[in-house]
């Protein structure tokens, strides 16, 4: 039996806090990382749905052909969707990496699957990086959805009321939700 198996996990947290690595044993982090990965998966599906709904030279639902979106809007849509997907993938991979580290560090104690010693600074930095990736993915997804709206309902510069109302609702609701998400993430990071 090696020395690490003779002491309980809490023994290692009793050392000097100024020089030792800060560790944490909590299932809350794993649950938060699971939630982040699940939400990113849903947003990734939205990315592919947005791409599948548009085709080049598609006519909008507006009666005026001058309101149809040009090829430049379709190009921006593809770029925003790819960037959004990249941020969601980054966020999910960071979160999965943190979960893997927690589980591998805990591989000796099968009975406590959600408790492991991990450097709290690294965990917080990884969780913040994952949250930033999700926020950036949401912003680019919102921009791509504006392009989808322009392709489907007519360009905003044309003054299509349905397009303007849809974009306004999208921007207000997504911005409000991101503001709440960012506020709670920063609060959790600082406390």
C-alpha cells in the first residue's frame, strides 16, 4: 500500500495554504461542466440547422425582389456559423478536459466519482475559458441568425417589418440572457 492510500483525501489540504497548491473536492464543478457541455451541444445543433435552412440565391418571403439577400449575406452566414461552431467546440473540449482530469485524479477511489483533488486555480481558469467560449459562440450564433432572418424574411436595409421585429427580438433576448450568464459567471469566479 503506497503512502497516498494511507491518508484520507482531506489530509492533503491541511498543509500550508500560502505555498501549497490549492485544491478542491466538489461535485458542483462536474455538474456545471456537464451542463455547459449539454448546452453547447444544443447550440451546435442550431448551427447546423441554420446552415441547412439557407441556399444560395434563395428568395425571401418579402414581395419585393430588391429585398432578397445577396451572396455576401450567405457568405457571412457561413463564416459566422463556422466561427460559432469553433467557439462551442473549444468550450466543450475545455469542459470535457476538466471533467477528465477530475475523474482521472479520482480514479483510485471508485466510490467517490465526483470528488477529486484538483488545482482550484486551474479549474477556475478552465471553467472561465469554457464560459468565454460559450459566450463568444452565442454572439456569433446570434449574428448568423440575423443573416438567416435576412435570407428568409428580407434584408434589414430594405425595411422589412417582419425581419426588423425578428432581429430586434433576437438581439434583445439573447443579449439579456448573455448579460445574466456573464454576471453569474463573473460572480461565481470572484467568490
